[in-house]
């Protein structure tokens, strides 16, 4: 079994079944938009033109070498394509086509077995079938034209194209960048264990996320997951966790789901991190990828409003954080600087709703993040709700959020304390696009952004618990 | 103690402290924008003009009658205003001003006691102090110019102006309309028990939501909450649930928070519904206000993608729902109608990702919602993720979501089955505004919309558990 490098770093790509308006064109356009540097070839048994490329009628007719083929032709024709690819010297075939073992029919299973047999005989590796394939921003390989071209440190493997796409988009939108991602479908050849084993040794990957519906070899998976978890955090979401969900998974990717109890104990023993749903996965990716590790659980909370401060305290306390009070001499200093502004409670949370996102906001947060004593903060959390009553107009809102973004990103740049943001903004009727711009501005500056205090508290707690458990076990990092 | 009608249905309003650019102007403008029909007067000790109104220097100088005053003047001047209002015959003063018992100072407590004394002597009722006051869309009274002018069946009382505003905005955006809402701050006169007692008898209110930081009289509160819960669902979020949160609540609204254990048993005994945070409150309001009561827990799930179907099944199963399989004769009928389209799994969830939001989508969902047998669905759940790989352009996205909205609102209009929507759309980088438009379109058509399968499953489960418990207890509705 060779390295999986060829599936992530192809140098030339052919798309079989590249017809205008069909999935083949979508793959073709995605790769072109993503900046793939090598040659891209269209294959269509009927010839013709797609996205300005003349299609070859067979992969073997392509003049130059081809090391990667994306297959979008109907299932019955796939075995012949694999044979032709073998003759051409293709190393990897990513099969989008469905209609294999996931159908639950003998015919589908036989067809899948046949392509595996041909591929193994000719040392071709198969991704899929019934999958979207590989996203590898380093070489410009992608299965969607809107995925980021920037390379990051998170690797994602997912047995569902839709869920894998969701995770890439939702995490990217909040500043997470990927080293690589694979939607691997039925996993007839390359499966979750191969991928996780590869990622354990991948120098470009620091964090691994997985959406898994079924495992091919439980013992091997356990071994691989344990080894990987020993060196990198691994976040695992199980699709088909319940028996009813497992039945749906069977017809989705032909997976055998297993019982929830067995799964829980496997994850627990391996040291991986169990994730409950897609939204939680995104929150954890944001945290693990963007938040520096806080030394402890003392949090300073800055931001908006008395009621928000009360609820933030509840959420954070229940998640195991403490909110130390400010020392009297520091309160005195702040009072002298800013006066006893009504609503500006110099406790913790520090309610800054009355000062707005002004220079004073910046000064107070900066001062509090930099004060050091036995009780100083291990991390800072800024929370803000937009669309408040005081904003009468769209333009006032814009000025306010621009100010907020500028001050907050400045604080983030200038502090060495871990800092996270909670932006509750799904409340105005006309400003979602500006809210997205604000989130993007903060995320691109490298700040972890959450959409609620509850999700922030939960994710940061999980992050700390992961590291606390490792420290207890004597592992570093 | 008279009725609280005057605080919700004033016929003439004066704003004390109506200076340009300050909070007084914001209240003034909010009321004008909200369509208040009676006279509105500005009061400013320095005279002058605000929003085109000439300000009176004292409430007593106003020629016509004034039954409602909003107070935005500094705390030390409030007692004199209350005296002047008494002389003028004002019935209600809503006090925005802070600097009373919430400061924790003797001076603040004394000042608050003084205004209560004056008010009681002259039979004036006080809302607040330290609050935003009343939103009563029926008469056009509001504390924010963007609140809906439409009247609904949900009443909200909240001890925090920010949290109350958040709940009004977030719930309104998802189709919930209010009969009335009060931000009641320190509750020096009118407190949570008065308000809940009033709402029990309010014919315009069918559902009650409360954000409470502290209670004034535990025994009375228990009695009132139990009586109210016997006739209407009451959703209660406790701010200051933890000890640390309670300390912050004390400096926010001067509340004595009490212990979490006492609170839990009080809510449990009274039959009210305990809510964990603001986001959950909005999900529950959407459910209670918009979802017809399903007869049971058999759910039909329609929509997007194999992986999404797997996770939907897990979430719904874990929340206590069942997803019955379609009877063979129905599968046969659908196969004949639509063919064995790949990806269109006629199990349940019914994966419609391959048919798109076309006439076939409409036909399948309609057929499945209307089939009746022992195993037919008690409710339908349509889930959709937007911003998928297949959409290359903003215009294609727009066509797709418009089609979706049209078909889905048609299905909703034509079925008598309870129907809910899960829209996972925070994933595209350029379409939040269109996503908001889509949500608004569906919400305004009266559909309950959720942002994740987990939150939908949790909220609908709570809704059913509430009604199941009432049925067991022999109560109707």
C-alpha cells in the first residue's frame, strides 16, 4: 500500500463524463476556478466541447500523461473507464457516480467489487464511489468553485458530500482553512483508516475532523484512531449514531453502522473527541484552529448590556469557567480614567454598552487584558449584539460595526491573551449582509467567532478539557 | 390594585427628557414610527425642539390630558417628575432612567423608595426604573422603531432591556408576533407577579414568555405562575441561574437571585416551561406560536441530501421522534410517478436532493403528507441547505430559493398536517441577505423555521412533552 500523496497532489486531471450542464462540467469548472496549475482534460464519449475545452472520447486518447481522473459517467460504464485509466497510467480515480453498494442491490455490490478488483490489479487507487472527492487547496483541486484557495492546518474526511461541503463552507466562513478534505463516499478502496493513518504523518495537518457513517475494519480503525489522537486532536462526528440513523446510513453509503455503545467506548478509548452535530463541529474547528490555548479557566468578559452579562455569566459558569472580580486598585484606576459611567459595571463581565465601540472601549479592554496579578484573566471574551434600538438607520449601523471591527481586530493583534468573540446579530431585518462582512473581517484577522455565548462556552470548555486530559496523561501540546 | 390596562393601552404620551440625540428622542421617534394614534408630547426643562416637536418645560404645562409618561431625566430629578405627573393626572410612568437600587448604594435605594412612596400615594403605576418599558403594538407604543406593528398572541415580560429587545427582534424575524411586551427593570412597583397575573386574564395573550432575574415575593410568584400555567403555556428563562450570574443580576436590576435548586423546583411545580438560553427561547416561541399541535411523534422528513438525512434521523430519534417507513404500495406508486431516481431514497427521510425544488418536489411532499394509514405522519419536516456546489452564480441561487419558497409555502397552505422547516444557510459567502429574505418569506407565510435540525428536534419535542404532560394531568389544550 503506497502513500496517498497522489490523491491529494495530482499534476494532471481528466474529467470523464464532462458534458455541458452536468456534474462533469461542475467538477471541471471548480478545478479551473481553484487555480489548478497542471493540464485539465475533458472526456466525453460523444466528443464535443465543454467550458471551452474540446473533449477527448477516451482517456487513452489524451496526448500527455494523466495521473488523476474524476469519474462522472453512469455506473455500468465505470469498470471500462477503470481499465482504460489503468492502460493510461492513471494513479487515482475519484468516482462521483453512484449506483453501487449503497443501492443495497446485488448488482450494485457486484459492480463495486468489480471496479475494486480492476483497480487493485493495476495499482490504481479509488476515492468513492458515490462521493465528491478531494479538496486540496495547495494544488488547486476542489469540488466546488467557492471553496477557499488558501491552505490551512485542518484536514477533514467525510463520508457524505453534502456534510463535507457544509463543514468546509461553514468553517471557512469563520476563518478555518484546510490542508485537505475528502468526501470519500462508499469507501470501496480508500477508507477512513487509510485516510486517518495518512493524516497522522501529514506535516501539513495539525487538526483532523471526520464525519463517518460506518467503518470497514473496527480493529484497524481503533488502532489508527488511537495513534492519530496521540499526536493530533481528532474531532469525530458519527452519522448513523442511532439505530434508525444507521439504517439510513446503510442506504446512503452502504455503511454498517454498529451500536452507539460500541462507538462511544471506541472513541473514548482512542482519545478522539466526540462531536454531536455539524454546528458543534464547526464551533470546535473554529476553537481548535484559531484560539491559542488558555492557561486556565479565568475569563474576562467584555461587552454589551446588563442582561447579556448576566446570561454570559450563567453560561460560562455552567461550562466550568470562573469570572474573577477586578482587584480594587484596578477598579479605582478605571474609575479615574473613565468616570463612574452608568451601566459600565467594573465587575466582570465588564458591561461596556454605554461607552459604545469607541476609543474608551479599546482602552478598557486593552488595560484589562494586560493587567497581571494572581487573578488576571486566562482569556478574554468580547460579546456584542448588533441591531440595537439606538441604531435608527442602516448607515449608523455600518459606522458602528466598522468601528467595532477596527477596535476589536486591533486588540486582537496587540494582545497575547487568547481572545474570542461572540456576535449575536441575527436580529436585524436588513443587516445580515453587513453582519456577515463584520464576521468575515474578524475571522480573517484570525479571531475565533461564535454565534452564541452557549456555543462559545461549550466549545472552549471542550478545547480545555481535551488539553487538561492530555496533561493529566502526561502528553504535551 | 387596579388593572394594568393603562400601562398597555395609553391614549396620550409625554416623554420627559426629550433632548435631541438622547434617549428621550429615541423613545419619541419609536412611538411615532410605531403608529401611536394619540397625542405625543415632548418635555424638556430647557424647552427647545426635538423631532419637530416644541418641548414643554413641565408635564403640568401640557394643555391636554396625559395618561402615560416616559421618564428619561437624571435620577435625582425623578421624584419631582413623579409629583408633577401626579398633579397632572398621569396614570403610568415608565422610567428608563437608571441609578436606583441596582447601584447597590444607600442613595440609590432611598431614591427608588421615594418614587414608589410618591407614586403609591397618588395611585400612579411605575414600570421600571432602569428599563425600556412597554411594547404594545395594538396602540403603537414601542421602545424601538423597528419592532413590528402587527399584533400577535405572545406576551413577553423581561427584566433586561437588551434581552427583551433581542427576543422581540429574533422571534419577530421568524414570524412570531406579540400582544405586548414589557422590559420592567428593577420592578420597584409593577413586578413579575403583577404582570403574569394580568396576562392570565388577558384575552389577547395565548402564550407567555418571561426573562426574570429575581422575584420580589416567592410565595406569590409561585401562586401566580401556577395559575397562569394552568391556562397558558409559560416559557421562563432565569437570568442569574448560577450563583455567579446572580451576583451580576444584583448589580443589573438589584435582584436577589436565589438558588438554582429552589428555582428548578418552583418552575417544575408550577407547570411552567424552563428555558436554557435566549436562542432556545426563540426556538420555543416559534414552535408554540406557529406549529399546530401534532397528534403524535411520527415525522416525515423531506429534503436535502443523504448525509443530511442520516443526521436528521439521528437528531430526531434522539429527541424521541420516530420516522416510519413508507408502505410498499406507496413506494411503488412513487416509483411509477417519478422513476427510481438515484439519490431519491423513498424511505424516510425522503432525500429529494436530486429532484431539486421542482414540481416533483411539490408533488412528492404533497402526496406523502396526504397519505393516510396507521403509520402516516403526524408532522412533516422539510430541511434544506442552500449554497450547494451546484450553484455557480448568485442568480441561480436566487431562482432556486424563490422556487423553494413558492413550493414550500404552497404545500404549507394546502396541507392540514403540522409542517416545519429547517433552513441551514449560513454557509455561503454572498447570500445571507437572500437567505434572510427566504426565511422571512416562509415565516410570514406562518411556517415555523429553525436554523438547525438539532434545535428543531429539541423545540418540537419540548412542545409535545408540554402537551403530553397536560394530557396526563387531564388538562385540555
